[in-house]
C-alpha cells in the first residue's frame, strides 16, 4: 500500500471518520480478511451472504489494523464510515493508482485463459521491474481493488485480471485500474446463463479495449472472430495475435512435444522470425503466449527476454494444468480450478495431444452458469471427449450425467459416473493403471480440484 492517511482516505471516499485521527497513517496490507491484518493495515469490513465483516473488527485491530472501512462504526478501532463499502473500496484503490504516476497497467479479460495469461505476463514483467498481479483469480469488484492496493512506491507494473458477470462490470473495473494495454483473449460461453447471449458476453469484454486512451494498445485475438471485431471503432492502437494469416503477431509451424507443450515460430511483419518454446502443456497456450509477448514488449520488455521466460514458466496459480507423475506410473493433470465449455474442450485437446503409454482418462464435473444451454453443452463435452479418442470418461455429480451420455453416444470407450468426489476417488484408485494419464476438469463447486490433489498425493482436501 502506498502510504496514505485516514484524512486522505476520508476525502477520497466521502467517509465520516469516527473515533480516529486524520493524520493516522495506513502503510500496510489492505484486506477483507481480518486474519491478514498487520500493523498499519486497513481492514475492509464487507457484509457477506453468511457473515458480517464488522464482527471481525476486533481481530483486525488486535493484529494491528489502524482503521476499518465499514458501513457502521466499530468500537475497537477508528472507522471510515461509508454508505457502500464496495464502492468506497474501489475509490480507495483508484486513489492508490493516482499516486503512482509511473505505473504501467495491463488489463486482461476473456472467457477463459485469463489467469494463465496473467501469471505468464507477471513472470515476464517481473524481470524488468517490481510487478503486482492478482493472487489466483481476484478479478472482480473486490478482487481488483485488493490487487491494486498491494502496489507501493516501487511498483512498476500492475497486471489487472478483469472478469465480468454482466454488462458494465469491466467498465467499472477499468475506472479503478485504468489500463494502458488491454488483452482480450476470447469470447465463449462462460456465464452465458447470466449474460443471456454470447453477443452480450462479447459486448462486456469489449469494454476493456474501449477504455484505453488514444496512445494505448489493444491486443486482440485474431483467431476469435468476436474479439477481432472489437477493433472496429477503437481510438487506440490495435495489435492482433494468433495463427490467422492476417495476425500482426503470428504463430506458424506449431509443434507439440510428448507432454503436449507447444513450440512455434513467431512471425512479425518486417522483423526477424523468432522461435518460441512453451513450458505449459496445451496448444491453446500458443494464443496465450502471443498475447503475453505483445503486451510485454509494448511496456518495454525485450522480446528475447520474454521468450526466455516463457520457455520455463510453469503454472503459478493452483489447479491450472498441474502435471504430477505418481510413483506408480500414473500421470495426473489437475486443471480443475474452474471450467466452461471452451476451457474444457481446450483441456481435452491437451490430453489428446499428450503421448500416453496407457489410457487417456477424463474426469469431468459440472459446468455452472450455462442457463438453458447447460444440458446440451454437457452432452457436447462428452461427444468431444469421444471424438478426441479419450479412452475413459468418469462424470462426477448430477450435471455430469449428460457428459457421460454424450460420450456413450459417440464412443466405444468406458463411461462411468460417480455421485461425488469420494465415490470418484474410490473408482479411480481401483481403475487406474501404470501408464494412464488422468485429466480433471470442472467448475469450482464440483470440487474436482481437491480430488486431483488426493490423486496426486498433495493432500486429502475437502470432500463432498
């Protein structure tokens, strides 16, 4: 946190300071979790669905918090009292940005791949200067301010992952962390049940490049027609990336190794070609890496250095294509942090591209927020698994009945179903053999990431 006073925060947020001194300094963690407070912290007391953050103010004060941002006074520590904590927190974060004039901000959005690109970009940018990026997937109205408030006077780069569940959400986030560079990865079916249509999703994602100043740069995926169409009407510069022949940064001669990791030749108009090798499995990482290279070079990282980082950068956030080779010869690919139809298809293609001595096993759970398209999309995923040559599909949970049905309708492979992750674990431990590779993919609430940890021997994790 850039050093500031309670008086300055009160002015920025329009808060009423109760029980404190305007000269008191906040210069440490800004957090919504009282357990993360340290001396000099600001504790943001949110009202959640199941708990009221104001009730945890005593713990925050005991840990060293100098003030609370809340909607009512608390007795144990000075309180900045506001009408809406979420709105006020956004104003705090924007004030932090405004006090860091040399900060370069890169915004990242897309229906899938945001976290991977955020992590890769942070790894590249950190070689040129202090870099702040979200922990895991803090990409919403609270997550973005939490990330922004981690910057200090030395921070050079901020990577802002921006998600949306409706029109206007990304516009709101860009008001908190205004980017100079915007990356739009893709437009897919994630949250289509909330948006109502894919066209609405595209409109929401387009808010990111439309927020750029005239000297900003929009990095758009030329391989996605809806993303490419966002270039129309932009006042900023545009750089397209992809395997499309018209892309400004283009990947050609793509090859995959035995682990499904891609290498390609980067073609740039009027400039020498460059060979790129990626450390993370999946052909979909080609497009992700192109966006990273475009953004990194725009903010001053030499291309050669960025390429070197990509050659060694593995997953930085949990449950994203984590590959574990067990002592018994079974390989576990845990990609179960979250899922939508597009990301599941990409994961299945990555499984299909891996050289496997035994069987390819896909453990697939439900995909949430698909609305009326849910059953059809789950059956489609089963069909894709069959078409890609997956040998065994294990569906987990009620929504996965349709995955199993779609697989059975198109394949002669084995199809199984389990009601929960405990039952799935028992089935897998009895069926897996040396040489098998097992992929786990689902939305978070299905709990398959914890099942993947159990199979990998990382830990028991929560069970269902």
